[in-house]
C-alpha cells in the first residue's frame, strides 16, 4: 500500500490558519470530520489530547504528528497540513511546527495500514524531504513527493535485501568448499572481526505504536550507520513486537537502549547495561544513546521474579509521585470490579423493589456482583496491585492475602491500602536481606523465599497490628459519618463533590471516589451518602458543558456544539471524562465553573440526606436513591450553575 492511499488530497490543508496548538488540532480534526473519515470528533479529540498529555507529538525539526487509534475512526487516514507562520506545538526542540501529519487509525486497523503508517513515520526523519514538502503548493505536489520518495525507499530496501541474499549465498558456497578445520579457523576469525565492531541493541515503543516507535527505530539505525556501529532494533508497535531480539544478540551487545514510553519485556536484559529513555530521545538524541550504550555507560539491569526494571542508580522520582503511582495502580485494577459489580448490584436493587428479595434473579445478581462476587475482590485486588507496583510480582500474592485479611477483619478499605504498601515494602526489604545468599539460590528467591517469607511477615503484621488498628479507625469513621450533623455532612459533601471536578479522572477525582467506595463497602453497601455526593459531583461537568453549548451557541464553534450533545449522555451516565477536551482548551473558565457546580451538587445531596446504594451508573441507578427526585434535582442545580457560569464567562467567538 502506498502512503498516499491514506493521505487523501481532499483532507490536505495547504495553509493552516491556526496559531495555537489546540486550534491546530481542531482544524485538523475538522478536515477529518468534513471528509467523513471519523464518526465521533469529540471522542477522537479526547484520544488525541490524551496522547498529547503523555508526551508532545511535536517531535521537533518543524514537524508535529498528533495521532490516535480509536473506534471514532471510520477509515485509516493521514491529514497533511502546513503552516507558513508556524504553531507552538510544545515541540521537543522548542521550535515552532510548520508541517503536520494527523494520523487517524481505527481500533481494528489491519497490518497493511499499520505498516504503511510506520513507513510514513520513517520518511519524516529526512530533513531534506521535509524542506521539499514545505515548498509544495498543491495537494497534487505533496502526493507526487511522497510517491517518489516511497519508490526510492522501496528500491533501496529491495537492493539491501538482495545484497544480503547474495552475501549469504556466497558465504554458503565458500563454506561448502572448506575443510572442517579451515572452516573452524575462518569462523573464529569472523567472530573476532565481529567483536571488533561495536554492537548495541535497542527497543522502541510508544503508547499508540503507530508513529514514534518507528521514527525512533529509523533514527537509531541511521545514526548507527553514520557512526560505524552495528545495531538491532526491536519495535513494539500496534502490530506487537517486531524484529524481536535474540538471546545471542542480547548477550553479544555492549549495551541496551530502551527508548519507550510504555512497559516492554525486560527480564531478558538481566545483567546488561540498560539505558532507559523516552521514545522521543530515540528520535532526537540517538547519537548520545548509542555512544552511552557502546561504552556500557548505563545502569546495570537486575531482574528478580520477572518484574519491572530494577537498575542500579536508576533515576527516581519524588516520594509523593511514587506513592501516587503505586496507589493508582491499585485503584485502576480495582475499578473494573467496582463498575461491573456495581452495575449488577444496581440492577438487583431494582428487581428487589419490583419483585422482592426472594426473586431468583435478585439473588443471582447479588451473588455475582455483591459480597460473594465482584465486590468481594475489591480490597484484595487493590492491595495486591499496590504491592505489585512497589515490589513487583513476588509482592502480588502477599498483598492480595493481606487485603483479604483486611476485608475479613473489618479494617476495610484503609486496611487494604495499608496491606498493599506493607507487602510491597516487605518484599523490597527481603531482597536486601537475601542479597548475600549464594548465587546458586537466586532461582529460589522469586518462587519460594519471597512469596513464603513475604506472606508470613505481611500476614503476621496484619493480624497483630494493622487489622486491629485499622478496624478501630474504620469502624470509628463509619460511626462518625453515620452520626454527622447536617452542617458537617454538607461541608463534606461540598468537598467531595468539588474534588470530582478538579481534574476529572485524575488524582483528586480518584481520591474522592476511593473514599466513597471505602465507606460504601465498609458499611455493607448500606451507607451510600458519600456515594451520592461523588456521583452527583461527577455528573455535573459534562452536563454543564452540554448546557453551555446548547444555550450559549454563539460562544462555541460548530464542532464544540456537536461535542456538547454527546456530553448529555456522558454526564447522565456518570462519565466525568466527557468534559476533558473542553477543560484542556479553556482550563480556567471550565474547571472553575465545574468545581463550583459540582460542590453545590455534592453539598445538596447531604443537605437532603440522599443515599445512593450503588457505586456507579448515574441516572440509571437514580431510582435506587432514597430520595430519587432530590438526587436528580441536586445534579440539575449543580449543572445549571456551572453551565450558566461558563456560558456567561466564556468570550464570544468573534472576540477571540
């Protein structure tokens, strides 16, 4: 497939009008939407911004490659655009972007399409080619340049493959005419000659795997060729791992380069100097990475138990960042149990109201979703994956067992948090304690010593110290919440509701939701007061956006108005993230407006003593509330406050 099969001329923008990054993204998405290549501009933009939040796709050299792989895409497409003025795209080199390639890939993109996108990424390393693109004045000229360039690249690739085949055939013919002793001597000379040539291996990977992965690969290969260094690069793209490194290659390499923004298989590099950098460094700092890998100037990777990378002297983040990362690992793995079990519980409560608690379907759904099913795993999974984040795989089992002990002892959510951190750091201490054992016992550590001793230590501390202590705190907290005066309850509701809008799915949002889940599970699903506050607070942002785009149309673009309609559905479903694209575009006005409305909604749920006995579902579980109409009224009031405030505050389009 030709690159120009995906880069259709109708979508090309030869004179980009945008002067800001957000506006450039909107203009490119607008071209995709106008040509029918995407079916949901809102979702597509959300995925584009999510990728930008991980690292800028302004790769430097005047190029920006915003990209996303999502179900919002109908057909694989690349939108080409150029800007004479340039756009500050937060590029890696700090320079303005003049050439843009917005890549839209559907979730089920075939291997042919993905390989074509990879080929496009590799072409953009050539600065002369980019200069030629900047001179192009029509879409037809752009198409001709790409067709010509790809033809040259394909011819060169074919010649390289033919040369390799000729060389292999020649060696085979020579080997057939040698005596065994002569062949052995020749092989030895070949090994010695190969040893004199520097050799490094690399792995490249980015979250979406359709652009940066292959640009980093090509940059490393080209720079290695210039430096006279032999290199093998494994790519972890959308098609999975390609050109997988062999054991012999890893053994022979003087160093390993990991240019990746996602996890890659690391255990195979045990004992090797491993240089771990973002994938963008593979593109822009390829020479530096290769030089350091050649000289072994990198931390030595140590793998124990098949876990995540452990390298001596590796750069560490702040304690707060590490704790947050570990906590989010636990919560993110727990959430599917919350949502799946919570929705089934909500349905069971509806059936109970209609048919009674003796109905077989009610009992079935309660068993699957409730304390004997999905909800039974909440605290063990939370604790286990916190421990896994800290101590790698050997800490998973002690963490999960500690979480189960917390569940059974009434120390609940708080006890589960403690169990996760305890098990993780117990395994880290055991690594240090067993470091002096003979190397012959290394194989026993991850399968015997760490699990058994880690479980014993974690279980003992949980049984004698943490479970009694956190049970006392947990039961005391539940008692306080159950006996809160109206004034204090309203204040707590204001805080929890407002937190749901501060970062819309980030740390504050997750902390508020986790607190409500803790109260919910610890009280046997009977105390849904805090859940009412966070659910109302989380429903407000997308609903407020929807209202603002509906009643203040002159202040939003046509695309934003279309996006606003989908926020009605997302808000009613308790999906706060629907407001993220708007918050990213105008954080001051959107966040401030939403936080105020969410706080009001959360406070009203406590003022009116509303209880929602389901952890998820939005309007679909509102009927379960003890005051269903008041719950909906709380959400409506908060949404109207935020929507009106945003609509009045936002500047009209003509004044931008």
